[in-house]
C-alpha cells in the first residue's frame, strides 16, 4: 500500500472505467471529492454503489458527461439526480449485488474504500460496511483506500491485508452519524404491536429508523434473542448489554451478532470496534434465504411506503419517484417465512404526516412492488396486526381495513366492495 494524497491516488482513474464506492457510513468522502475534482479530465466513468452517506459531487450537473451513477439503492444524496435522468437505479436484491461482481457481469476497474489502519499483522478492516464491498475488493483491479483511525476494526469478512491495497490516503475524519429521533406515540404503539409478536428465543432482523427503534425499545422483558440482520443501529446495544440479546439459541453463528453493515452514533461504532461477538459478513451470505431460515423463529421487521388491499407492498418508490431501493426486504421476508416459527412483518404508520392513508385500494401508478402479496404474512400499524397468510383477496382487504386509520376505513370499504363485489 503506497501512502499518498487523494489527488495522486485518484489520478489513476481513467475514462470509460467502472468504479465502486464503499457503502453508507463507510463512504470515502475524501476520495469521492478527489474523483469529482477530475471531472474535466474524465469521460463516461460508471460509478456503482449502494446507499452512501455524505455528498455525491460526481452527480453535480457539470459532471454529467464525466460520471454516470448506477445505484443499487437510492439515498437522499442521489435521488434528485435519478429523478432528473443524470443517474440510474438498478433494482436488485441486496443478496445478489455481490454476484454482479463475482460473476463479472459488472467488471470493476477500481474500488474506492474506507478502512481502519493496518494492525500489527498488516490487516485493515472494512469496518462498518462489508455488504457488497467485499466482493468489489475481490474483483476490482485497483484498490484505493481512505485509511482512518476512526473506522472500527470489525471481525468477519471485511479483513483486507495492506498488500492488497494499491494506494492509501490517510485521514482522521469522524464517521457520519445517524442520531436516533425521539419516538412518536404512533411509532411507540407500532413497536409494541410488533414486540407482542416476537417470541423469546427469536432471531431478529430489523434495520434503521424510528419503527425498528420502537420495536427494540419494547423488547426489554424478552429472553434469549438473537440477531441476524443485514444492518443494525444503536437500538440493539442496550438489549445486548442487558443480556436480552445473547444469540444463545441461534443455529448459525451462535453467541454472535451477524450483520453486513451498520450506521448510528459513535457509541455504536465503539461497540463494534474489535468486538469478537460481532461478525460483519458479505451480504450474499447474510441475506441468503437458505442461511436465514436455519435460525429459529426468525422475525423480520421491514417498512413500507404503502400497502394495497391485496397485500402488495411498495417500499422503494412514491409512484415513479425513486425513493430508496429493494434492499434486503425480500431476502428476509422470504427467509423469515421459511424459518421454523418465523414471522415476516411489514410495519408502517396507518397514514402519512399529512393524513394520507398508507393502506390503499391500489398502489400508485408507477409504484414498484418490492414484496409481492404472495410473500406477505403480517402487516402492522398502530391499530393492530393484519394476518394475511393463507387468506383470499376479500379476507385480506377486511384485515387491512381493520388496521387502517379510522378516517379512511369507510372509503377503503367502498373501494373494496367495488373491486370484490362483497366483503
């Protein structure tokens, strides 16, 4: 690994190449800035990434001829570019993103990554984000790393020897943090409704945000919970420290939390650092339904933008506006449904902050179906739990109307009657 400046390291990127950028809180901001600074020298560089925190200057309008993003997940920093046609969204299960690199469907010339400094054996760590980055590192011809003492050294698949890194750029920057928000009454009730469904000894999957935090906050009296999740945040730490999450009953990686990436506060990053009870693994493995199902009582809690009366789940778009991505929702919904005693849950508020129902007669025109109605088992709002598994369309509509916001139930009943001729 040659230690150099960001400008010198990025001078090795050439036109027409394919570049991968590290994920979420591990996004190498200094390298990204140096890449974008070369936009007048480069043409037709394709950038591949999942969600990245921080700025995405390569998507500024003046860079349109230089860089083209192919996003496997659309975050806040790239939404407008996707909407304006200056970037593309690639729908794909998170479990399959590494396969694009491993099978050489996408041939990577370079990977821009963010690592911890080498340890006494010369090994760096991908830290808070292993996900598809492990596969990108394995397959890219050129590895450029932002080396940061603030990056936790995590155990698992993210270990990379310094000899495998071509250029290292030393920084001492804090990682971006996601500060948990104070829970609303609605979120708290959704959390309680979900927590009532979670059994002692269950293996949990849940992500980041207010509803996962609300669920975790309601689990203080549970016992022997495990974690096998694509991502996690601060909400799990208190349960680990209290012994509620001990992973003792898991069949895959017992006594260890399994995840693929994480994002939260400095407290979370300190919790992850050199923690032997945490395995950060490739998302092709973590999100593999054949692996997920081997754990007991897998309970997967995922969110949605809207759910129609037959159970179709839109979770990645608002009509044609691309809001996020497929991610790992389907991987875990299916994995949980195949687990012995598993429970796949879609949880969402019954209405938006503007009072618009999120239980709808039909998905908006252009909306993406992330989870099909054949895969959905439970839908949870603050008004209760709708059990859809094994039920016909009319029964499903009745169940969903029951947990819809009271202000919208009459209209939904009318729409359901017109569609199904009876209820």
